[in-house]
C-alpha cells in the first residue's frame, strides 16, 4: 500500500480518466493532490461566489477563494474615477453570484489566496461562451492568453486550468469592459465551424 492508499499489487488499470488520476513516477496521484502555484500576472478565469462589502469572492481553482476588490475593477463604460458608496450599492449590478470573469492575479498572499484585478478592458465579465476545465499544467505561461481564431472564435487560456471559448466580439463590444452582454443566438456559420 502506498501513502496515497493505492495497492501496488493491484494498481488501477493504465486506461484511466485523466481528469481524476495522473501517473507520475510509478505512483498514481489524485488530481486534487496536485497544487498549482499561481504567480503575479497570471491570467485566470473565475466564478463569482459571493458579493461582500467592497469586494467579490471568486472561485479560481486555487487553494483558497480569491478576492476582487471594487477598487480593482473598471466600471461599466471604462470610466476611471474614485469609487463611491453608490458604486458599492450597485456592485451586484456589475457582477453577481454565478458570473464568470477573466482577471489577472494582482498579488498572492502567504496563505495561498489571490487578489485579482480587471483594470484592463480585455478583462472583465464573460458573456456568451463555453467554459472548459483542463489541468493547469497544460496551460503554459505566455505573453498573451487571449487568442482570436480565424474561424470567428476567441479563446482565453487561464493559467488556473479554465479555458473560455466564445464568439469573437466586435470592436464596439470590446470597449465596454465586458459589462454588456450579447445574448443573441449564434449564427449557424459559427457553430458548424467549431
């Protein structure tokens, strides 16, 4: 028996689900036992799980939940100004529980929690698209994690293992900071190519 509780005499079959187990140096490890170390500047995709006072709590596939401060976001329309009590009261209108966002890691605390920011217009609320989860080890750190494909799709590769696939936005939608959702039906041209 290994320290992980796997019988070496009767190991699991070699055909296993990679989302559950990986094979490493002769031992099987559960996916949850692999810790991904986030760094400042990592692009992450997360889900808002709670709206708190002057901050949002975000699930980013990290050791602990991450936080996104009200002062660390661009307000709708991209306006830059001091945050007021009115903005704090309207936080749930900007982002609410269940919303998906793309953000950048601003700082990593000693306990493993992350502080995020969405100050650039390329980050913000994600609209229509599909979220895919892969192992974080498959996403390499690159200069850019936002890719526009010729077939009309945009892919955001999050360093936390979340991949967002959506239709390419028009230039006017791109300037809103992600707060205006386009929920119209996708054309069949796009869906057939994917």
